């Protein structure tokens, strides 16, 4: 009887707030330069007084995709909330079907809602979110750092600082804004300064044409790059297929992967050697899990990607990534470290080149109400 009652909880309220937090330095990408990050924090209240939390975070307003913090908040309040209020809080698959039937796209908003539902469900059962996906294989996941100051000497100093603190020993360089030759000079200088033991990858964020990529891939390989992320336009699947077939450097798909259908299409066409999995870009944890399965079945290597989220979405993704047998290229779940302040009562555990997973139920984190109030965007 008790268990039945436990599962009878319904969704009683949903609140969204936009939290603006400055970054520790300007973050330069081919799509935008960021000096602050805006997190949409979703709080989903249930009739048994359990609260689930989720997060939706984009990059540079509308620079990256079709959703912005403002549209996410508005759409959740106007369209998601009426569909969810009064519904059984533990029937996540049924709620996902309900939302997908009535709401097109809005992957980031769906991801935040789904994270909140899983957080509440884990708390209700007294188990960790990773347990809801079969249990963790790893208690810690490796985390790289992105060098994106745009300045070679600043990037080198930043990387050396991270190595000294034992916080990161893999680095991703954001390129694609300047001339490719200048980018290669930049990478060569960073490689020379950091030595051969450090892993270097590049993310072009669709900044090059296919001909530029053809021309400069050998130069990237010579400069000591190990992996090239989304060099060309996300819709150019055939171009990604041709670049992958060159076998000059492993090619990773990122922006091209907007859910399981894209993952299947890319796997079927051999359009990438590696998939970057992002829970928000996938449309939620379950979609991301489906994409991981497609990659594993196709022999495509995996990498845990970030939308530069805050701690809520970061740890949600980390719970999922901890259940993957082989995360060959590690993760980049460093988003919270790019922010000047933390919105949790207890910050996430970044040490020894990795991120530790909390043990508690659900996400295993607690929001700091004072910090939330301080950074909340005022109407």
C-alpha cells in the first residue's frame, strides 16, 4: 500500500527563473563571445512535497540554436505547465509522450523538465539519478578544459595553471574565427608549451568550409591535434562523411546531433568517428541515452559534451555519462568552472582531472536560495 501511495504523487507546480552569472573571462567561440551565462532553473513541485530541479542553458542567447533563456521560460510557463499540472509525477515516459505529442522541438526546455522529473523520482525512491539509468560504472568522469580566451599566451598560461592544480590535463581549443593558418600557429605554440603528454582537441563550431577543412586538416594533425569537432555546417552530412573517410584525423559531430534521428543518420552514413552527446541538444536524458546506444552499436566513440551549463544540467549529464561502459574521449563538463559563482550549497567536486558524482538521491545536489535570489533576473 505504501509503495502505491508513494507513486501517486502528482505535479502541483512548476517555476522557472533566469539566473545571470558572469564568466571568469570572455569565452570566444566561432558563434559568439560570452561574458556571462544565463541559466534557466526549473523547479518542479509535487503533491508529496518533493521538488525536482532541472536546467536549460543556451550559448549566447540565440547564437547557437532556436531557443533562448527568455523563450525557454515563456514556453515552459505557457505551454508545458498546463500539460503537466495534476499529472502523475513518476510516469516519466508517459509525460514525455504527452509533451512530444503537443510540443514540437524545444529540446532544451524538454531536457530541463525531464531532468526535474528524474530528480524528483530519484528523491522519491531514495536512489541516485545514475541508478535510474542502470547504475554508475564510474564514480568520477574525466573533464577537459576549453581554452577560448582568443590569446595564445593567455591560453598557455591558463592551461599550465590547470595542469599545476591537477584539474585538467586535456584541452580543447576553440578555433574558426581567424584565418586557419593563424589558428594552426596558435595550436602549434600551445602544443609546444604544454608538451606531448597533454591531449589537445579543436572545436571549429562550423567555422570552416569543406575546402578549408580539406586543406588544413593535415596542418592540424601536424600541430598535434587529436580530434576535430564539427568543422563544417551541421546540415552538411555528406561533407562530414567525406572528411571522416579521409581518415586524416578523427572527426566529431556536435551541432549536427539534435536527437536520435540525426544519430542514426550519421551512424548509417559513417559521417563521424565520434559523437558529442549533450543532454539538452538531444532533448533530454532519455534521448541522449538512445543516441549513446546508436553510437555503441555502430562502433562510434563517445564524448560527453556541454552547453556551458551550470551545475544542475552538468551533474545531470554526468550521472548519465557515468553509466557508459567506454567514454573514450572523456567529457567537457566544466561549465560551472567557467562561472564566477556557484548556485549550489555544496559545489561540485572537481579534482584530479575529473568530476566526482554525488551519492545522494536524485541529482544529489541542493540549490543555494540566497545565491539564486541574488543572481535572478528581475522582471
